C-alpha cells in the first residue's frame, strides 16, 4: 500500500491578494508573496522472503534456497534487534527443498515529509525574484531497511541499515523575467 499527499498554497497576503491589496511596495516586499508546499509519502513494508544460504537441497539451483518454516516468523512487538523470529526457521534436511514461502514476512514501513517555504519579490514590470527554502525529510525521521533474511547469517532477523537520506536543506533563488 502506498499513500501520497501533496499540496501547495500561495498565502493570501500582498498586492493583488485578498488581504493587503492596497499595500505599498515596501510592505508587500516583506509580508506579501509567501507560499508553502508539502509532499507526504507513506507505504507499508515490502515482502521479505527468508533464505537459506547453505543449499541443503544439494542441487545446482540458480538462486538461494528457502528453509523449512516451523513457526509464523512474525514477532509480536518487533524491534531492530528482533524483526524476525529466528526460531521459526531451520535448514531443510539434506537433499530436500525447504517449505518456507516467498514474501511471507514484511519489512518496516516507510514515510517521509518534504516541506517548502517560498517568497516572491516583485522587481520591474512582471519580473520577480523567488527565494525558496526546501527541506527534504523535514522531520529527520529514520526509515529502516529490511532485516537480514538469510538464516545462515549471524545477523538473521535484525535490521542494520536505514534507507533514504537524513534531512537535507536546500536554498533556492530564481529570477523570473
């Protein structure tokens, strides 16, 4: 599931606006021409397939094999150190393929909020300068990567990475003519 929401507003202050339509040029330069925008993205975690790197089937398979599943694999209150129940998976007996399905567990969800504040300053005629501050991942929220899914790894079931960037601040100036 993915949800995205975006929007923008030109604040109704300044010349040729609802509030401040009769403002002089100096007051309009300070209080008029402001805009705000945002973009919010959120999605549930993607499917995880538990793997077994020991190749118990003894076949020359073209991909990593799956283990036997003897429990659900989910954890009631998952943490970064225990996202997958390690005791729910074992290597299949030698010469056999495991019974664990594809995409049976879920990685952590993801969400991000980007914000922007802009200021438009009129110059000559219809020309203007736009100043804008942009914040990507404005809340500096960490989004965690998928857990290690190979049962042969000592880190199996743990999350050791983040995805996406930390907050990025960008300042923009454009001259429109």
